[in-house]
């Protein structure tokens, strides 16, 4: 099993404020079916935005969920 560092799969929230649900799978929140089922029931621990038939999550919420500093926020030296 390969362990992926969350910061290597998460886009910069300043450039991509919304990300597809697949990023939750990439950071280890669960499998595709589970994540989509939770999104449909509005039971994910992040804000879900529905765009027609597409589901997106706020990238900044994913950073916070996995405990990473959010690029561009106060206290972030990478800004």
C-alpha cells in the first residue's frame, strides 16, 4: 500500500477553491462509493457544493480536515 502525503494531491485553494470529491479519496477518507454516498446524504465532514450533477468540496475545508496549514492564511510562510 502506498501512502500519499495530502499536500501532494491537494491543489492550492487560492487557485482552485473547489475540488472534486476524488480528493477526499486521495487523502484517505474512504472509497469512491462511500464518499459519494456520504455526499448525497450531506454527511461528509466538509462543505459539499452541488453543481448540477457534479459534487465539489471546498479545498480549504479539506486542508483543515487533514490538519495542514492553508496556503495564504495568516501564519503561513509559503504565501
